[in-house]
């Protein structure tokens, strides 16, 4: 009898389930409302997306990139020479390796989770590229301003030595990362970068490498074409990968 008494009082203190009137009221208010709540104007949404992607980025990326740039600046100030060469070597390679990790399950632990969100993969990729490229650009610009402030080189020509190569090599790395994989993209970027380094030796290198390492309309146009192709290709089934990201074993 005691057991039956305990069972009969199991709902003591728990309110009953809502009746049909409450459900009807909620549905009526939803039908009469203007739709889902607005998040805000597009600049606010873009800023929120950038903040979210910055938090998802590997924490080591930010200090490591800054440390590499500071090391280059210290080297130039200590040697008082090779100013343009140091930044022309350092900045494009730093941007290309950082951009390569902006897409794909190999570097993105939340790739499969992000793939089912309503946000377009192209928008996410564009946000990540803007973060990485923008961060490296700001670092390189600050480094150039510091060197210019110390009288090592003029700011305009110094920026011209690294901006074009940075944009072109980052665009190439991004396209290969989307169509192939990040490791392959980094390998090709390092190979192209190494060919430019070899132009300062007597070893034979492909023609036109030095042309790629300039800031002119051709370099900027190449960077825009490569980046646009990568954005368009994002989310289209990863055509050259051995298997889809959603079918990994």
C-alpha cells in the first residue's frame, strides 16, 4: 500500500502540461508576427561572422604570424641591408601557408558541422580569407612602416615589393586548397616561392618567376582571378579530393 501511495503522489509539485489554449495562442501570435527576428543590417552580420571565425581559428596562428614578422624586422634592423628582399621572401610565404588552412576537413576540425549550417560555404571561406589575408597584410604594413620610420627604406616602394606577390601566391594557395588539399597547396606555394629564391643564384629557374614577384596590374589581376575561382569552387564537391569530406572513415 505504501508503494501505491508514493506512486500516486509522484506528480506532487509538478504543474500540469499546457492545455490546447496555450498552444493555440502561441501559433496565432507566430502567424500574426512579421517573421523571424532580424539579426541586424549586413555590416553587423558580417562583423559577427568575422568574430566567430576568428575564435574558431587555431590560437597559435595569431602570435606565430606576428613573431615571424617581428623576427624579419629585427633581422633587417640589425643588418641594415636586404630590406626589400626579406619582406619579399617572408610576407608572401606567410600569407600562402595561412590561407591554405582556411578550407577543408584536413585543417578544420568543425568542417562537417559547418557544412550543415545555413551559411554558404563560399561566405565562410570568404570570411576566413579576409581574416587571414587582412591580418597578414596589417602585420606586413606595420613592419614596413617601422622600417620606413627607421629610415631603412621608403614606405611605398617597400610595400610594392611584397603586396603583389602576397596576393598572387595567396590566391594560388587558396585555389589549390579548395580543389586539392591544404598540404598540396602549401607544397606548390613553397615550390613557387623557392623558384623565386633561386633567381638570386646561378641555378636555372623557369622564366617569368621574377615577373610574378612584382606589384603591377597583371599580378593583382592574377590574384583576383585565382581567388574568384576558389570562391566559386568552394562547396562544389571537392573535385580532385580522393573522397568527400562527409564520407571520411
